[in-house]
C-alpha cells in the first residue's frame, strides 16, 4: 500500500476540524485507510540517516501523518485528495462537478504527434489548468503527487511520464517528436548548461534519482521530445523537463503532458492530476482541454472528465456484504464514497462514477464502497450454512483423492511456479509458440516469469534437473492448474486441472508410468477397452491408448490417452534433447493428463 505523508495541521485545516490522534485514527479506519505513523520532518531525516534521537526537540515542528492508502486509489495520493474524500465521507461537502472549458469561449492548445514516436513512446495526453494559485505547501503537494504516481500507476515511468510546465513561458502549438539523441539540445531542469540528449544520458548516470530511469530509452535510436512552436524543449520524457518552462510558486497557468506506452494509464494519470489540483484553478474544478492530433490525422480532446454510469442490483450487493439495506439507504452510503447514486427501483441503483474513481470497474467495487460506508464492524458475523458454501468443490475433492493414490504409489508431490519463462514453456520441451496457447505476462519482472504455464511438464523436469544428485529412482508428481488461451471465455483464458508424473532412473521406466496410468483409471472406475474388429472402433465406456507424436517424447515410445473418444493426455519416454536442456543425465518417462473429463459424467 502506498504511504502518503501529510502535514497534520494542513490536513485538519482542509478538513475544517481538529482531531485527537485516536479520533483521526478511528476516522481513517472507518474510511478504509490507515494512520501508519505520526512523526516530524526532522525525525524522518534522522531515521533515513540512522542518527540517534535528539533530545532538543522543536516543539513547534510540524507533525507529519503517514497514511496508508489502497494501491488502486490514486485520488488519495495527495493531501488534497485525502481531505476531499474525508469531507465527502463526513457529509461536509458534496461531490465536485468537474468540467472542461468550452471552445466557444477559449481556443484550445494543440499537440501534434509525429509518426516517429511510435518507435519509442507512442501516446501523449495533455491538459491546462488556468488561474492556479500556488503557495509553498500546495506546490510541494503538486510535485509529490507526480512522484507518487510515477512510482505507483506509472510503474517507475515505464508506462507513463508526467511533465508539468509554466504555460506562460511557452507558445503553442506543440509537437511531440522522436529524434536521434544528438539532434535534441536544451538546458535541463535545475541546470544552466545546454546538453544534447546523448550527453545528458551520460551526465545523469551519476545522479542518484534519475539514473534509474535512463535504461527506459537509452538503447533506442530515437528519444521522445516535446517542443513548442519556437522549438523550445518542454521535456525529454521520461527523464527530465526543460529548465525554460519550469513551474514556480508564481506560475498561474500550468500545461500538463503525459507521454506513455499505455494510453489508458496515461488518461487515468492526467485525470488524477487535474481533478486533484483544479480546486486551486479559476474557475474552480474547470479544466482546459488540449487537442491532440495523431499521426493519422485524427484529433482527440483530453482530458476526458465524463462521468461513467453503472447499474447495480441491490440484492446482489446485500448478498455480497451480508446486510439487508434498502435501496435508498444504499444510495446514501454510496454518496458518502463520492459515487452519486439514485434509486431506479427497489431492486436497482444507478451509480455515477466520477473521473476521480478509476478504481470502480465492476459492481463488486460498488459493493466494497457500500461496505466501507456502512462500516465493516457493523456487519454481523455469520457462519455460512448453505450446503454449496460448506462443501468442497468436486474438482478439488477429486484432485485430493488423486494426490493420495499417487502418493501411495511411491511418488513425491512437488509444487512448481505457475509462471515460467517462455523458453522453458516452449523451446526446452521442443514446442513452438503458435500465439494461441500461452497467456503472456505483459510486464514481467524477470525473464523467468514471462508466461503462465500451459503445461506442468517443464516444472517437473526443472525440479529433477535441480535435484539430479538425489537417490534413484526419482518419482515426482504434481496436480495443479495450467492456463491456456480460450476466446470463448470472457477473460480470454481458462484454467485446467492437470496431473503430471515423472519417473527417473538408470532405465527409462516407461512401464512404471504406463502402470501409473492404468492404476489411476482403475481407481476412477474406467476400464480398458479393446479395439472392436467388427465396428473398427473403440467403445466409449472406457479408455485406450493410441500412438502419438508429441515433440517432448521419444519417437515411437509414446502414447495418447483416449477417454470417451477424446485425447485427455499423453505419456512416454522424455526426448534426450529435452533432458539435456534441463540438465538431466538419466532417462526418464512422464505423463501429463487433464482431470476434468472424469467429472463430466
């Protein structure tokens, strides 16, 4: 959970009420956030520098409240957002109405996007806040919100980078371009010397704050850059802004640009910035849009401050929470959580989601807000009594029985990662990725966690490879889920419960694995069926095996497991090339099969 540091006295002034520490802690709990620590600026510095406690404490030093907020509540990452949310929660303020300045009264600024930006950072969204009144605390909060968003939603600037500029020092229209580093020259923020972008990258390699962002673009042939009409550089995202347009306490008109690799995230970031600080604009809560012209000529206005509408079922929300609220009561609770709700009928609510609440995606999110406003401590504790809630799911129960039987056959259960590398999931077991099998992780932290496994076999082979010095024979199994793409599912993928087992010894042990399959079928009550010469087919009331051609197994030493006319798995001697890649020295045989068909009747 992100932690937001706010001055206690400034927060109480914004709330128009003074609280004791215990009272404010209780208010935070009721709202679903947490008062994590109470400290001072000097105490924070001493802690960072590992200094001993100083006895000559300054009694007038500002008290700092460190507040933990939910990771998806980007509107709570600054004092302005926390104060506004708590005031609305306490029914001291209504939900503000955000608006965009009309083009009839004011011509919009324009940002023209060049085609070359598609090579590095293709998206940009912009907005203008006019008539802003800054003081030191507001200015610091404005900068701190950018830092919090960069670390949280922006994923350390890899997805989105925020640039804020004094509009009065610039002249539109603006352009968003991508140029070779040597062609970009400007004076960066807090510097007096002009650098080209290549020199700047070298310069910031010794900067403790900025060096961690250099790798985002330094390997690219072109760098993203924003210019005004006089070719003055606004910023070199995601590294640094230009000194020319730096905002100060005297800034009154702010130009905000968010360059991104993810347009959805960029729009959320821009909305968060303008909705939090438009309360200091003139008129209040009014934002001036910017026209962004794409390389294909299409024009879009940002930000989009439209209100989204959801229709929710009152009984469903009551069932999720475990309460019995009437529609009007539920609407009043939602209004305290910044969600304007109106009663459509005794069974339905219409909920309006403001641009500040990007975390509201589904009726379940609405139910969570109802529960918070109602008070978790006010929900009566109950024990589920229904038969379906109290009974183990059939697939899980069957999986446990399978685990027990295979363990009694002398196999040891292993549990492997559900995420793995693309190389292990495909190339190391002689399989090719056709793009229709595995779920790919969009932003993996390491190369070892790139895909959701589509087979249990690589994990078991990897386990044997790391335990090759164990006494022979090695007999391992796993009963767990794999995930494969499925266009018929609403999420585009589906889980499947698989069994995989492996035998490794001085000999291949093909007969051991074959015997394990026979034993499993026996305990499930599925008989072996023979080929009927008269009908030239197999019966559907049992199972049989047929030759297979799976690339992970040795040719001619493998078989498909057929059940009710469908292949539910295969087994065989693992191919020598596969064993070599997993650093396995002794021959081994393995089986992998799906378990759900046994429960289909």
